[in-house]
């Protein structure tokens, strides 16, 4: 399974849980940003180091609250 397939399953799960369209749109943006950085890798190829480097890079330009949102999304996606 690759990141784009993981996103489809994740989004479907969140819709079933009743997440609002606005929240899903925000999560979609977070996913697009992750895909721009990592590409559509197989989830088995994604390492903790890759994710930490991605978040560290984002930390340079984001407010703490925005970075927190991005961190929560990444944690939730890979749970």
C-alpha cells in the first residue's frame, strides 16, 4: 500500500466517524504537503527519520499551532 492508498482509506474512515467537510479538507491539504515532500512511497518505505526530517523542515516556516496540527495529522495517519 502506498501513501495515496493510505489516504483514501484514512479519509473514508474519518467520513464514517463524522468528521466535518472542513476538517477533511484541512487533512487533505496536510496529506498533499506530505506527498510533495515524500512522494507516493509504499508505507513500508516511510521511516521515522523521514517523517522527523519533514516536520523539522516544516517547523522552520510554520507557527507552532500549525506545526502542531501537521504533527497530529501525521501521527493519526500512521496509527
